[in-house]
């Protein structure tokens, strides 16, 4: 009687790392990784040695030294005697302000322009086409300088607001002043504020702001839960309960109560002497950078939106029309939700480009992170390597954060395959 057995497995040999296809690809990857690490180690070691020969060993102690320069646009308290670290943080906040305002404005404008480019009205569609071609084919730096020049040359000076019969007047019930030095808007104040706390001794964070953000997040989460419950009820019974009033109350009721408890009020700008005092001063450099980046990026977003809408089959629109939906409802409820799956991926790149293009702020004197840490601090301290490494790290973190948020949203709206 014979017994059939499996052939014995061959013992592992070192030659198999090269000649056996099961191990060859892994061997090549390991060798490439070791080579890359050796090259990086050589470059880093060579850089450190050259800096040591020049007497400039890597040292980040300069961040604790007094900055010695002023920053005209800032969200937190800062003086020329503040440290370079605080100056860098002020510049970082200025960068984030431009990035957030620019992304929001560019998205709103881009969606509107992209939809209007597909309008059946010949004149409207051609005007939107001219806008897109004009803005995306001219360098954004030129638009920044051009808008800055318009703001300086066309808006009235503060002295035009003086006298019994002034040449210029304040807007919105005398609460907003638009001048060639910037725009003065009401400032949020709290008479019963919770105070601030220090982080690493470099900057202060407002407890009031954190409380407002926490209450808003909790309110929106509760409103979303109510919406999900309404969706489940509609799915089960076919009848959708009315929940809009409850959702509005959950979203804004708690934060309004908190504002009243904190003694929220507005501080209005007033003309004193040769300039306005009080309120929040938005300088022309901030406005020019914000508008230029928004208008420029909106042209690219408009093309993305148009391509996303055109990627949706016309049968979707025809089916919606057959159900009695009007064109605007069809666009909002049928076309755009499906087009988002095509729009979101390239939209991420435009958000990243807008954030990185904010480094052009130095052209109009807006002190962002590039102007503070990568500009004046670098020139004063002579720490080129340290400042540029920190600057690249900051932009890398901001870009990765934007990508993470947008990719999460993209995953939440993509089709679920069975």
C-alpha cells in the first residue's frame, strides 16, 4: 500500500531574497529604504557640520528673545518687547484668518459662478465666462496689488468723516467706517468674561471663546441627532415630523443664553482726532489679500463645480422635472449632492493652494507667518535654517489638517457600494 504525501518544503536560503519572486520585491524595498535613510543622514550630518564650522549650530533659543518689531494687524495682544515665538503665533493667526475667510468666500462665489456658467441665459453665461478667464489667467500677486491700490486710492480718508457736513459717512447705522486706512467694524466685548489662560507662556486663550465654541458644537450635534431621528421616522412611517424650529433652538438657543450670561455687547468705532478708535480695525492689506485670493480661487472652483454638474447624467434632471421639481430645487436637491462626489477631491487642492498663496501677503505689508517668522525674525536673528524649518512645518501641518477634514467629508458623501 502506498501513501501520497506533500513534497517537503524547501528550507529558506539567503539566495531566495534575490531569486525567489516571493521575497525579491521586499528585498528591493528594504534596500531602497536603507539607501534613502543613508542619503538623508549624510545631508543632515553635512549640514550640521557646515553650520558648526560657521559658528551657527542649530539652536531655537532665539524664539524666547524680544522680537523688537511691531505687527500692525493682530488678533491678540502684542508689543515690540514680546518674544519671537509670540510674533510667530500672531503671524500664524493672521495666516489662518486669511485662509478661513478666503476658503469660505471662494467656495460661495465658485459655486454660484459655476452654476451660472451653465445658465440658459446667454448673457449671464458669457459674463461668468469672462470672469473665469480674466481671473484665472492673471497672476494672483497682480490682483493683490491691484485691489490694494484701488482701496487706497478710491476710499475716503478719515478726515472726510469730520465736520457738520462730512464728505463721507459711516455705514450700517453708523457702526461701520470704510476708509483708505481700512474698515472699522464693531468689536465683540464681554462685561462678565471668564478671562484668559496662558499656553506655554507664549500666548493667551480666551475662556469665553472656548465656551462659545463648545456650546456651538454641542448645539449642532444635538440638532443633527434630531435630524437623524426625523429621517428614521420618515423612513419607517413615510411621514416626516416638523423639526426645523427645534433644530434652530438647539443650534442657537444655548449660545445666545451664554452670550447674555457673559454680558456680550459691541464696541463701536468712533472718530477721535485724525483717525478712528475703538472697534475692530481690518486693514487694507488684509482686505486686499482676502478679496484677491477669494476672487482668484473662485474662478478655479467655478470650473470644478461646472465639471461636476456636467458629469451628472441629464436623466437625473429629467426625472426631477417629471416629478414636478422646479429647476432651482432640482439643482439643490438632486444635482449638487451627486456632483459633490466629483467636486470635493479637486476642491481640496484649491484650498491648499489658497492657503499657500497667502504667503504673498508680504507684497502689501500684511504680517502673516511668512512675514514674521520667515521675514523679520529671520533677518534679525540670522537663523535661516531654524526659521525656514519651522515655517515649512507650519504650512505642512495646516495643509495636512485641511486635507484630513476634506477627505473625511469626502468619505461621508461618497456612494456606499454593496
